[in-house]
């Protein structure tokens, strides 16, 4: 059973933040900050409530995806809004069942129906290439001014043919994606204690 995909409600917030914390704990860094990102993102004017979705199974939330507007600062001085998703999380005991893929594909179909032109993400390319994402550097779009290399973790999927033509520039995600270490530690006090571990494969920065 895949479960029901629906829009997140305010009563779900704590359950979703706990789910996100469990899914990301010690994955990319010792501990995680993705649950705080979700908390802050909901308060941002760039947050897209209509694409804030959860998967519910037997009355429990087992997956979550959030979308927000991102801003492309084009090399010609213009700016343009696109969208991006993240955090996206599946409860650890439900991973490997195709729930994440279903949630992403369902949400991108909704985004397409809402006339959005392209979706930007950061993540593991081995997961997202299968879903049609490709390196944003292919289109001359980067996360910062250092444009050397391909940056395989920064990807995009056009939803409209030609949407990224002549769109070279720097993409900025919402500031909610960059909480401070101190802010994260303070926020984490409201959650059950967990051990932070340094593990192979974590990001070095």
C-alpha cells in the first residue's frame, strides 16, 4: 500500500519535523538541520503551500516534500522565479518501497499543471538522474560565482521545453536553507535526544 498523498496541515507540523529529522540524522553531517529548514521554510514568503505534501498510511505520515520559489539571477541582470523542492523525506522504516519516487513524481505533475517551468534541487545525482534531473551547469546555471566543474549535486528538470534557454546565471534558494549551527542546536532541544555520529560518506563541509 502506497498511502494517500495530501497537502500538509498545521496539525501535521510536529510529526513531519520529527520524520524529517529521523530521515536525515547523521546522513550528510553529524546530526542534521533539515527539520529546522522545514520549520523555517513554512514561514517564508517563498514557501509554496499548495505543493507542501505528505504521504499518509494507516493514519500515520510516512513521507513529506516541500516546495519553495527560487530566484535565478541571470548574467544579463534580470531575475526570474522558478521552483525547487526540499526537504523531501521518507520515514526510515518505510524507505526502499518507492514512496519517495511516487511523492516526487506526483508533486512534479502538480507543479506542471500549475504552469511551473522547471524544478531545481540539490541532492544525490544517482537518485535523481533516474527521475529526469540533470546537472544545472548544463544550462549555465550555478549556485555561486565559482563556476568551475559540473556540480553534480545541483540539478534541474525542465517541465516546459526550452524553459532554460538563455537562462545562464546564479540560482539562490531561500535563506531558510542556511540556518546557523547555533540556531540548529537550540531548535534541536525540543526533540528527543539522539547521538550525533561522524560517518563515512558524509559531506566534509
